[in-house]
C-alpha cells in the first residue's frame, strides 16, 4: 500500500517501513526514524497539514 509520510511528504510503500505510530486511532507511517520523532514531538502540526489536502 502506498502512503505519504506526514512529515516529509514522501510517497513510499507502508510495508517497507518499521516506523509507524497510532495517533487518535489512525495509523501514520513514516519514511525515516527522524520523521517519526518529529511527528511524536508535534503531532498536531503534521495532522493539520494532512487534513488540508
């Protein structure tokens, strides 16, 4: 399944990453560990960006 990292906006295969987090009952996939850490620090910042699309 193709997904977009909410932090860096990169398109990638969800099955190819170990970096994922459930937030507000939604699974978010990340391209890198750095993206996952950034999201965990400020999830609302990145969720707002996703909802605008």
